[in-house]
């Protein structure tokens, strides 16, 4: 698969995944406020446009990564993507811990 074909797939997937998010919001606007921790990136994200891949729930952004990766042959399954995103999840966890510590210190000073 050449670069041009890959770019076409990426553009098509961006449209499809965004439409999934919009469809979810049209069906149930409260999904925008319902949050979960993405199994892939580790961020707290909206349920709108998320998908369950076996034991993993992926946010809309990671669904785009997954579906694009599957289409261009970079990933065979969700496990491959989860492994590839390990550093990103760890960075997100560290950031969360740092922010919680800052909040705790601020709260103690009050």
C-alpha cells in the first residue's frame, strides 16, 4: 500500500469516526457528559463515539487510530494497539498523579 492509498484511508476513517460520534450524540446527547477512562490512551473521555473492542473501551480518538491501523495493516487487533500505546497511557497516568498531588497540596494550604 502506497502513501497516497494510506492517506485516502486515513481521510475516510476520520469522516467515519467523526460521524459515529455525531450519531451517538444525536441519539443521546447526554453521552457528551458521560465520561470513562480510555483503555488505549488512558485519558478521561466522552462516551460519544467510543467503541468496545473485546475487553477494551476506546475513546473516539483511539477508535480512529484503531480503525486506521487495522485498515492499513499496522495493527491486527486491539491488543496490538494497546501495546503500542503503552507509553502514552503511562504518561497520562503520571500526569494524573502529578495533578492529584498538586490538588492535595493546594487543599492542605487552604
